[in-house]
C-alpha cells in the first residue's frame, strides 16, 4: 500500500504503458471492491432468507469472514510477490477471490459461506499491495500518488457495481445471483495474462536481465541494469525498524495513527455492510437503500482524488481530520427525518468522509516515518485496520440485533469518525517533515 517510496528510480515511462498498467490494476481492484461490497448489497435479502434464518449478529460475523482472510493475505501472501513475481501473484489473487465467490453461490450453509469467503479473503488481502506496486512502478514520478488514487478508486466503484446489480437483479433472481456476478472476473484472466507486464525491478532483482531488457524494449521503458535500491528497504535490521516506529519521538504518533486507522476502517466496513439495511429500517424500500449505497461509494471514488489534491495545499493532517468530521456530521444527520435529496447529499458526504478519507490517511501513514521503516510501519497499520474491518460489521450487527432504533447505528459510526479525526489531529508532526517544510 506504500506509494511514495516505491521504485524511486527516475524512469521514462510512455503514457500508453502507464495507462495500460493503471487500467488493468484498476480492473483488479474494481473486482475486489465488488467482492467486499457485495455483502452490503445482499444483507437485506440474507436477513430475510427463510432457509438460513440469520440473526443480525450472525450476518455481521459472516461479513467479517472475508476480512479475516484479508488480514492473513496482507501479511503472508503479499510477500510472495518477491518470490513468484507481481504479475503472477496479482492474477492468482484475482482468481482466488473470484473462485471463492463462485463457491459461495453454492454454499449450503452459513458456515460454508463464511469459510469460502474467508479463503477468498486471502486473495483480497494480496491484490491491493501488488496492484499498487505495479501502478507506481510504471507511473512517472510526479504522477505516482495521483495514479495510486485513481487505481484505488476502483474499490468503491466496484461496490457501486454491486449495488446497481442488486437493484437490477436481486428482487427477481435472489442474492445468490448477485454473488455469482462476482465470479465474472475469471473472464478477465486472459487479459491480465496477455497484457499486464511483469515488474522490471522484480526481473532484474532475480538476475533475469535479458528478460527485463526484452520487456523494457517492448514497453518503451528504460530497464534498470542493477536491482533498484528502495529507500524504504536499505540494509537495516528489524530492531532498527522497531526503534523508529516506537521511539520516544514517534511512539505517541504511532499510537494515534493506529487508533485512527482502526476507527477509519471500522467505519468503512461497518457502513459498507450495514448502510442499505439501516436505510431500510429507516423506512426506505430496497431499491432506495441500494441507491444510497451506490451514491455512498461513488462519492468515495471521486472524493479520494479531491482530498488528495486539497491535502497538497493545506497539509494532510488537518485535511484528514476535517474530512473525518464532515463524515461524522453527515452520518449522524442521516438519523434525522430528512427529505430524499438531502439524504442523498448526506450519504455522498458520508462516503467522502469515510472511504475517501481513509485512503488519504494510509498515504499519510506511509510518509510519517523515516525511509527505512516506512514499508513495515505501513503494513502494520494496515494490519491494525483489518481488526477494525472485522469489528465494524460485527458491532453493526450487534446493534441491529437489539432491535433498537436505527439512530444507534448512526451514532456508532459517527462516533468512530470523530475519534479518527481526533486521533489524526493530535498526531505530532514528525521531525523529518518539519525539516522538509523548513527548507521550502
């Protein structure tokens, strides 16, 4: 998930190559967004399924199954790209979570559904980091952060596609048909195999110089002749990494950022799972509730790029904190009796102040630490966020299971946004950032 420190070598990359890699990686992330977003789409149907008779808490646990898989995938599958290659791992990850969706269609019980979703989560956890690495490597240095945001916009758009599919087909064909659509990325495999290039840095690091040179000539890219030295991974020990992340000057900042990441991802996945059902309990029909879900994710896709641009002018810390507060106010305001257009606007602002802001927060974390600790610090923060991702659907399900007023769901998630904003705001500015600002 790290951006700024990945493949810092200045390499001339033709626009056609950049756009090809960006588009293919965006497609992989869109498929991932559909896979995770589909639970929010089918929850209203699952909760009324006469065969499974699920409680809201059981639904929350089922939603967390794939997220548990992503936790292991992020830590254990992503590093395999250094051994097998980024292209192969990206294809394997997309195939794994797509096949898991196909298996979920035929799941005879909630336990089996959760199991295959958990297995698919391994692929979900690996695909993000690999897609980010390829996108950044094949992007010009001045566009790496922007291209990362564009690539990652596929995630909320994938969730939008799941909502649109639910509105079009779920009432007639049932929730299993919506899950089945998530297996369609298997048809995308030949395209990735044919057109997605392997990482040049990976080929050179493995001594495959002739292969790297041939690929570089085909793409019109300058191939490195020696392994790229990443400023994130110089020859430092794990002790040095711990010393940076938990040093006296950074320990409080680490605690704040981990707390913000936990709350932000709990908010993202909690709302992503329960927003349609909460809106239904608030009196809207299934079509309207899925429309809200679509607007929520589309606003997030656009908002991530907007917040990144705003942060360039006003600084990331204040921008992220204010954006989370906008999300908190909007989420709480949804608990009130508003007109339809007002609610659509509030849902859009909620997407802006949750998913979009969480994306920019991760970029801020990546650049908070000294170069030798950035990659590990970012990875560990992502891991902390996965616990929040599992907690959000479960807590939302617990509150829904109490048959309490839907306002309490809004209170829960708006409180998470406020706590995320507070944690980011009180995070100290690191010394290396102060020095950089002083030189400007």
